[in-house]
C-alpha cells in the first residue's frame, strides 16, 4: 500500500493498481473534528485526486474508532473572533466543496458518529455505506448555526424537502437502522465492516470505464432537478464525451472478443 500525507490529519492510500483511492480522515483523538488545518488538508487532497486520471473511485474513510467525523471543531471555533470566522469560511467550504466536486464516483464509509459537517462530508459522496454503529444527523441549529457544508441542499436531494426540514429543524440524531429506512444512508453492514465493504464496492465500480464513470457522474449531478428535456440534453452531452473515446473503442472490442477490457482512460 502507498500512502501520501496531506498535513497531519489526512492521508490518501492506494493499493494494487491504484484505481481506488482511500481518502482517510486521520484525527482520531478529536474524532475527526474538522479544524482549519484539517479542512485545508481535505481540500488539498481532493484537488490532487481530481487531477489524477488514474483514480477511478474515491472512498472517504475514518481512522477514528468511534466516529466517521463529528463535524466542525467547536473548540477551535469558540476561540475565533468574527473576523477570524469569516476568514476561515473559504477554507471550510473548500473541504466540503472539494469532496462534492470530485469528478469520479465517491463512496463514504461511515461508522459511529457522522454529525454536522461530518454527515455533510458523507452527503457530498455519491453513495454512503454505513455500519450498524452509525449515528447520523445535522444538529447545527442546536448550537446556533445552520448546516453550512452543503447539508441544506444535499439532504433534501436525498430524502425530500419535508423530511430534510424535520431532521434539520429538530437537530435529532438518527441511528443506523432508521437512517437506512429514511434513505440517509444507502446500505447497512455489520459493525466494523464499513471500510471493507465500501472498498469492495469501489473495486466493482473501478472495473468499469473511467471515462464512462466520470461522464455518468457528470450527467447524474448536472441533470438532477432539471426538467426532463433539459436533463436529456445534459445526458446527450455526456454521451458524446464517451461515444468517441478510446474507452468506447476498447469496451466494444473487449465485449466482442470476450475478454476483460484494458481501459485507456481517454
């Protein structure tokens, strides 16, 4: 396994052919509370991954035993002046926006607490795999703020406006089984198996065309919320980027020759 560090609290790990990258939040003593430094590191790691054409799928994980991520570092925030909080805002937005903007499929591997900004990092991913210890929620209004890492926009896209409103306005925490039933997470696995299962899912995805994966994600993301006609135009534009690609040529040839594709990724 290779590992690249981004500051003290973030690591990118890759095994084998490197097509699956694990973006590990590594601040276990603070249960991955997102400090300014950690936010900056997440943003930098995402920028590096986005620019790497060999990465086909990213899995967002945690090295903390009891939590995926407990959200913003409120101890740090408590020391900020208003001016310092304003200056920090682009850095925190860069972390959440960096995960959201990754051009390849992303999977969150969640266990323990995924609260506030921690759950927003998971919501920024395309798929959320959670284990039975998971507790998720957006409790920001209970401390006088609102979800500011995309939660007010991403949660209703998952569960609908009324359900999102109830969850955000009550600030309640949702345990794993209910989270699955409400669609807050996409699959539930035994305790301690979230990362294993997420990496296995990522490997299945990464076996497919990298050009196709990125184009499909682009169509899904851009088309969401559009009327059907506009969505179909977005899909057509994405189709055109793959229809004349080397991946399409290789995929058709491999199918006809009954062999595994060797994707050129272009």
